[in-house]
C-alpha cells in the first residue's frame, strides 16, 4: 500500500504537469494515423534547426525509426517546408515558453505518454546522432528486441561532443551534409562519472565542454549522460532533459551482475551554427540557469577558440568507442 | 536424392518466402506450418510470391496454434509429416526447420553428405542417465511430472506444481516401455523413419502421455527415433547450427555474423534476425557457389569467437573504463588502470631536481614534478603537458584527481611514469597511492631540521610522523616501498643512485 502511495505521489504530479503543458501544443501536421504498433518513435523538441533536419531524418530512418514526432517551439525558418509531405513526421507547434515547460520536458512527457506508451521511444535533439554497438550492421529494431528479451527497458548513452580541427566558426554546415565529415574529432579521455543518490543516475561530466568552456568552474560543466531510448510506459517521465528519467531503474546503465549494451550520442554543437544560436539563446534567456552555458559558448567563439588538441581522437566507428571504454557491448554477441 | 522440408513459422512472411524459394530451387519439397495465431493468409500470398512450378512443390500443413514449450509444437510438426504422407511424393529425407533459419551450405553439398552417410538419422539423442543435455533447469522432471501449465505464462505456478509433485514423489514412466532421450528440436530423418514416427504417434496412450510433458518437442522425436532405429544408424547431432546463451535464449544471428556462420560445420543456421537481409544476401552468394568446398563431415559448432567475446565483454574490457559502473568511486578511473607508476613521496622542502634529472635520463622513464601542486600542474618534463589539462588550469584536474592521473598514464603508453607528491597535501591522493595496486611509492624522509614555507619551524618529528604514518599504512596494505633519507633537504649521491637503480628495476617489471 505504501509502495502504491509513494508511486502515485511521484507519478501523478509529473503526469499532471505534462498534461497542463501539453495543452500548449497545437498539432499542425498530423500523420499520427501512420504510427504502427511496433514502430520505434523519435521525439524531438526544436527551434530553428531546419538546416539540420534532412540529414537527421536520413540517419534515423536508416537506423529504423518509424515515426518522428516533432515539437516546434516557434521556429521561423520554414520547418514545415523542409519536412514537406513526409508521412512519417508529425509536427506540433507552440509559442509557449520553453523554460516554463521545464526546458521542453513537460511537452515531451505529454507526447510520450500519449503516443509513446508501449513503443520504444528515442528522444534526441536534431544535433544528436546515436551510435550503439553494431550500429553499422544492426538496426534499432534489433537492438530494442535484444534489450527487451534481456529485460532491459532503456539504453544508457554517453554524449560525445564532436568538433573540427579548425576554429568553430570555420566549420560551416550546409543542409543535407553529414556533420561527421566536418566535425570528426572528440575527446577520448577526460571524463568523470559519479552516481547520484536521488534518481540513481550516472552523472558524467568532462570532454571538450569541460576543458574548453568550463575549465575554471568544471563543477558547472553540463552533464553528458543521457538515457535516450526507453521502452515507454504511461507513467514514465523525463525529469531533467533526457539526463534523468523516472522511475530510477531506467537510469541504470547495466544489469545487476553483468554489463548491458550502452551507446554514444555524437553531439554536433560546435559548428558555424553555434554563434547565431548562442546569441539568440543568451538574449531569450530560455535555457537552463539563464542560458549560462550559451554565454560560455559565446565567450569561446569571441576568443576564436580552437577545440582540437593533439590528444583529440578522430571518430571511426562504434568499435573505437568500445575500445576507448566509452561504450559497452555487454553480452550482446 | 530428394529432400522434403518442414518449416515451422509464425511471422515474418517475407523472409519465410525467401527461405522457401531457396529450398525449392533444387527441386525439393517444402511443407509449411503457419501458426494459427497469425491471421495472415500465407497460401494466398504464395500465389503472388512464387511461380507455378514452385507452388506445385509447396504444401501447407493443417494449422495449429503453437505455444513454445507445449505439445502444440509437436502437433505442428506431425501435421507437417501427415501432409507429406498424404502427398504421395517420394523423398529420401525430411528436414525440420524454422522460418528464421537459412541454409549456410549449398543444398547439393548437403545431398552429397547425406548420400555418403548411407541413410542415417541426424537427430540429437541424449540419454539423460548418461549425459547432461539440458544445461540448466528441469531434466527428468520434464516427463516424470505432469505439466498442464506453460512456464512462460505462469512461471510461479509452474514452479509450484513441480515442487508439489516432487514432494508427493510423483515419478511417471514413459509408456510402452520407451526409454527417454533428449535432443534439439531440429532434426533430419529418413523418409521411412519419418513415416514410422508418424504412425507410432497416432497411438492414443503415447499422445496422452506427451501432452502433459514439458517441452515435448525436445523429448518426443528423439525418444521415438531411438526406439525405432538401431543406435548405429543414429548420428546424435543436428544439421542446424544453433546456440543458446547462458541465459537460455537462442543466439540471434545478424548481418555481421557472416564470417562466424561460414566457420560452422553445419548446413543450416538458426536463428537469423528478421532484419538480417544483408546476411541472407551474402549467404545466397555462398549457396550459389558452383564449386563449393568439401562437405563438413564433423557437424561441429565452432564457438571460439563467441566464447572469447563473452569472456571479455560482459564485464568490460580489461584496463578500460566502463561507463556506468564503478566499484569504488574514490579511485575513479584508477580502478581500471593497469599501468604501473611510481611516486616520490616527500615533505614540503626536500629538493629533488637532481634526483628527477637522473631518473629522466633513464631510458623510457618520465619523472614529472608535482602533478598535484596546489596552484598549477607541474609536468616538469620539458615539452610535454597533457593537452586536456593545461598547466595553469588545475581546476579540471582537481575535480577528480585519480581520473587526471589515469588520463596522464594513458596518454604516454610507452613511458614508465612517476611524479612527486609532497605531504601533507590535503587531498585524497596521499591515500590513493597507498592502496592503488599499480602505485610504487618511494618515501624520502627528512633526517634533520624542517621548516614550513611560511617560516614556522616545525620539528622533524612532525614531518616524519606524517610520512611515517603513510609508510606504515602502505606496508600494512601489503605494498613494497623504498625508504630513503634526505639530509638537509637533499638526497645524497648514494641515495640518488639507490633510487635510480630501484626505478630501473621497477621498470623491468613494467610491460606495456
């Protein structure tokens, strides 16, 4: 009984908030009838990221995502034209505050409950590309089938910040381009992981963000742990971006006795697109801690920061991530 | 030689038709059992998927709703056999496959192999009294007890029933004086034996008994074949490659398993992922090979690749960090570090320039300065600093010092690395180096007067106490460490040569 009460005490407020903020969303492109019972669904919150979408769609369609559910927070860059008539995309539009919706989390939880229940759900940003063990030869359906068979409801990922060997603003990106061709470098070492007691999540900080933008205050460096792929149930909820998900067991990267597969999330933030984004976000003040992170990026851009060093590693494939100890295959042969 | 295949399938009709086309290509027969639970009309789909001559050699068995572990699995197989018997076709062998299987050797090679074998039965027949076949779980209980429930649906009640029957001492015997045999579900039987099995299976007592056994498909056919055929004609092996993980789940085969499958000395593989189109394409190339290699006679499984993988990967690679697992947060990444290093532990005033110069002159040795200095990182070896940890930004290092050390050790894999640690340092490193099995501490104790940097005279006793406490603790932890004495903050020439020969000796034990 006490267990049930404790469960409701946590689950209900999260669901109510999601419902309240869900009312902000207006369905502007409805293809949800095409969602198939076994589809893997991708949930995305974005603002003015249309330039990244063509490649993003290609990448995840190839991995086996069945439907994209996009929350557009007031874009003015022709998002709907880019998406066109694609039958595997549905778009919700809102002008409401990103910050008030706890940085989009309530919107996501709303859609996840409504459409994601029973599906494997991938919640990523348009600049994040998932790599997992055997991702070059096995699709997400095969991965999720394995996880399901082993009784694992989620996939843990480590975010790898990718960068080029030029100054950030010289790494220009054009629509449809593979960002890996421009930003193939990342930090192979320099990560710090720590288990936090409240939600039991592994809090990982480090990489290029910490050394290049937060070297004087590394404690404030943003988290790199993300649980992006979850076999959703109605009462599940993201707590802080995709860094923390409730219930706590979903934050567990591994089994009690052995390792489970984990992934890496290649993150392409440090491109020429960063300045425009950073300037807008610093001005809007809609991001975490008064867009503190974006202020740092702007300072870095102004200083013509080079992120590349002689210790940087050029990305090859998922095997390299396993060899570097950034990803595990578990017992998935 | 003509073959007849029985395929048990329940979904994924695309890959099923692909398999059917592949099996029909050599003029053989195929009978499909399509699970009754799946409403898809397979027979209708066959019209669009297959051409006339192909369809004439394809038959559909009477459909049953198949449940894993239940009698329905045997019934589905028997329905296939009955369909074959009704077809009035002649064939030499009946081979049982599933819809997720695929041939890995050309059918011509299989036929040559069967011809050479001279009409033997290929079915695993293991006598539970002599050998263990079931790795983990129920063995004799499968037939000695009554099983009315499916473990997959009611696991707790199922186990309870087993316990109760065990307590009651229920021990059934097989009917008709049969002796139990276990074996894989996937077999290849001669046409005559298959016919005999079918006839025998019509006996009511036999059916009634096996209906209440657990996983009868792994018991029914081996038991009957062992009773019908002299032991000399049974090859207790399967033509199908299959493997079960330690958790008892079948190993799924993916696109990247092509080489692994080519190593297997079997004719079919189970079970292929529904999405492994590329693997099927590549296998098609092997199957179309006009001059195939000699047939695999040993029917053996080649698992070294699989075993090597599971032995290493399921606990993480040795000497590598595992993301999301840590046994002792205090050590950070040093927990995974397998690279030995040495530490010159001394007080605040001991001068070590000469000693470090001597050590750096040794081939393959790098002795840094105070890596953990309060206000900066003193790399001390000219020309090298870790690019992620600039000397003037110690905050990143101080976030987790053991991780910094592990990164520095990893960045210079060919070097035997050491550094200076002055005590008291006020952070965890003074303890970490005592308990880290890779650390070799070298204690340099002051023999005389001692002053703190701010001019306050402390006595030697204090410095000795701090250092000594650590030394004692290191020894208690079973650490071998060198003890040197500094006179007036300097190591004597003798001390330095002692130090340098000690480090060289440590280095010989250091392999990279």
